[in-house]
């Protein structure tokens, strides 16, 4: 299936840079949810500090937090087969 994938680097709390390939919740398709997120509920939102976003990390195949406040450069996006 094809989904919109973001690729961006941000600086973690410990000062390390991290490149992450992820899917934002607004880009989840029904097929993506049924394949990867069996228990995903869009009504269940965590309270996050401004600039932080819960995203689905494609490398770890789990939810992670992306820090838009410490982004390095510009994110890229592309439709990608996952």
C-alpha cells in the first residue's frame, strides 16, 4: 500500500540527532490502520507539549514522538510503498 511518508531529522532530549521516517496520523489510510495499527483509536490522544507530535515510526513499527521544535533542515515527503 502507498502512504505519505515524512523523512526528517530532529534533536532528541539527550542532544543526539535522529533521522526518522514516519507517517502522520492525518495521513493514515484505512488499509494502513488495519495492517499496522490493530488497536489504533483516533479518539485516544495524548497530551503533548506544543511542537511534539505522536507519529508512526516506520523503522520501529511503533508510535514515537517527533519534535518539530528541534527539526534540522526541512522535512521531505513522498508517496511510498510500505
